[in-house]
């Protein structure tokens, strides 16, 4: 991310911080970028290479910088387990505040839990934090379409439409903030969401770079639990106590990702069997039937059908995702690892044969 920042001649990152696992992981990634960078090459050299700090900034925080060639870094040091001094922690928080701006864009469907998760995490790492609501914008768009169609849009008849408009309306303001500050907008979708299209185009998929698109949701959740203690981010306790949810339906619906889709570990297993091991739907179902002891065969069949159907109809979304990093032994990015037809038969015959 640091390399992308400086080579794009950017002045930092902007993030729509929902308080959920994905956006929180992106925020912590920026804080870790600062911690690891200042530990490995020193504060002055880190700031110089970032390219978005003035000489006065560098001298105030780190003393006179002595430039070193990019290919001759001081060290190397193992920054992963190095505990910075209290003074360095304060400096790192200030640097993070200069490099990361976050905004919580709430609606009537947002909860206090996610707001508190976003606010405390941003404050703890030093990021700039804004909060605003988008209900007026959502109401305006819904009203326009209701007027055009001559009918009311309801959750019973227009569920996905009413969910998507909330995610989509968040994009213009956060893009505007990124433009004003000449920053890279971080996209927060993970690989599991990409596989089944559980994301809104031009909404939560909007951005300049997608740091976590190469890892699955189960990994994101495990990493955040690890980072809370091992990397000393106690503010992660909020998100680590939440069930992943898009918070796009009314709160009384108690929406969760896994209820909309399937358990994330199972989704990831199907994904791997299907596109890493290249197994057919029938072979995937057979493998899962042998492995799973807590989910009955008919439910497994439903999940396999759901995965392949959603995978096939959402290739066009994967074609449009922001650039991502290759972090695992495979990914679903069509530009770097996994080609798939934009339009296809959707495994219709194979799924019917199940």
C-alpha cells in the first residue's frame, strides 16, 4: 500500500469506514503501514519517501532527514514484533492522521454498534474521522423512481433495490472527499464477496485500490481477532464482537451476511474446490458431504447451487473491481489469476443434475 501511495503521487487514503470487519481491516492496514515503515526505515526516511510531507513536517517530527537511495534502505530490521516507544506511538498516530481520512456514512438502518466501532478505531489509530448521514439522498432517489413508476417501493417487492441504493449513494461523497484531498479511495470488498457478487457496483466497490480483495472473509475475521491482541489494537474489540452485516435492511430484520449467503467458511471451501481444485458442482457436493457433519445433505446442495449461480451471474462485477494485491495462493481477479466468461450458461445442466 505504501508503494502504491507514493508511486501514484497520492497524498494519502480515504476510507468509508462502516465499522464492519472489512473497512476496519483496511483502516488498521494504514496504521500498520506507518508502524512497519517507521520501524524499518526510520520516521524521517518514511516521510521523505511518502512524498506528501514537507521538509518542515519531517524536521518537526523526526529531525533533519538524510536521504538514502530507495534500493539501499537502512536496516533491514524485523519490524513485525518491534514495540515502538510511547514517543514513536504518538508520532505514528500523527502520521496516520495525515495519511488516512475516514467517514461513517450512516442511515436509519445503521446501528450504534457499528458507529462506535468505527469511531473508537479511528480515534485509536489517529485517523481523521467524519460522520454524516445519507438518508436525504436515499429518499431523494427513491422518490424519483417512485414518481416515474407511479408506485411505492417497498421492502417486500424491491428488497435488493432498496439495499443497493444505500450502498451506491455513499460513493459520490466519499469520492468527492478523496478528490478534494488528492487521496486514493480504498475499496473494502473481500474475496468472498467478490465470488458471489455480495457487493454493490459503484457503491461499496468504488475505489482506487482494493487492499483485501485477495483474502476471504473468514481470514479477515480471524486476522482482526489476532490483531486486537498481538498487534495491540484494543479498539478492535467492538468489531470482533459483531456479526458481519451490510446493515442495509431495517434494523428489526437483524440482517447478517451469512444468513443472506451461507456460512463464510463453507463459502470459502466451495470456492476453493470449484476454482482452485477445478471440481465440478457434483464433485464439490460429494466432497462437502464427506467433510461436513453439521449441515445436512439437502442444505449443502442448496448452498452449492447458490454459490455456482451467484458466481456465474456476477462475473461482470469481478471484471470491474479496483486493482488488488495477490495475497493468497489463488484469487478470483480475472486480470491476474482466474478468467471466466462474462456471460455463461451458469452451470445450469450441472446444477440441475444434482
